[in-house]
C-alpha cells in the first residue's frame, strides 16, 4: 500500500523491497538493513531511493528522503506516453509501449509501482535480462528520462510534425471509453454479445451460467429446446413412473 509522505505536494511512497545483510565480527553477527522505495505524486513526478540503516524503519525513512531528492519529470500523453522507448542498465532492459485508454498497466511489481506513482494509467511493458529489482528500477528510469514530446522532436529536427499515430489512437480511444467523472480512469469498451473487451464471458455466459461458459450447458444443447414450438409436444416424451 502506498504511504503518504507530504499532503501538500501529494507525494506517496511504495516500498519495493527490504534487504538484510550481516557481517561476522568478533562478538557475533552484526545485521544491517537496506530499503528500496519509489516516491511520486501520481502527476508526472517520480523518483526512487535506496538507503541502509541498523533498523528497517530507519532504512525505509532514509530511502524515502533519498527518493524525494531525486525526483524526475515524466512526459505523458494523457494517461499514456508519447512513443515507445527502451531503457537499459547493466543486464536489465525495460521496454515501454503506449496503450489506448482503458488498457491499464501491464507490468510486473517494480515497473507497475513506478508507472502508478508517475501517473501513467495505460501502458504495456516488457522486461528483458536480469530481474534484479535495483537494476530493473534503474533501467526503468533510464527509459522515462529519454521520453520526449512531439514539440521537442520537431524543435530538434527544425520541422513541423503532424499528429502522431499514438495521439490519433488515444483520441479515438477516448471517444469509446469516456471517463465518468473528472480524474476517474476510463473504462474499456464492452461489446453486447455477453463478453468483455478481452473475450471473457460475462453475465449468463459465466461459470455455471447458460451462455456456454465453464460449468454451463453447451449452446448447441440448448438450441433444440429453444426451437421447439410451445404448442407442439416433443417427439419422445419421457415416461413418468406410476
């Protein structure tokens, strides 16, 4: 669960992991703890921090302060990003892919925590190589830093750019999935054939229902019963016991 750090700046923190190390000394073992946290305001600012301490609360508190000192500004396009980007650190590589409104965040624990606190609600991700949380986190921030707006690209090329394909898809997705209230996450479109956008059965077609879902009768088994005329008797009526 995210922890509120500063209500004025709306900064929240999520603890990624707590690590324990020990050093063998003359009197026994001496333990120390390291905390890895992500800090953000869910509105384009995010950072991460790592610190050590003799106790877990002390290590997490120091890591939160370190994260607040290393905040970066994330360029966003509504609820997603402007373009596909990759970031690499050591043997870890993270790829971020823009998504239409209502898609959600498809990511693992570390990448999801960063995107949520950065305010990105629709994004597809993929991690390659090492899954060490610290390396993945640094690769993630390398990808976020390399994000640019179309205006920045146009200024570098000294050209006038047209609307990108990502912007067109985002605008098209907003028309099909409008938000109910300001600040709410838009919902994905749902078809009218008893299935959601991902093809899963809903309503009567769910588990145990009569729409062909798991545990329910097949559609072809209930079709003859629907086709029988209500005023005609069935061809072979079952015999009832005396």
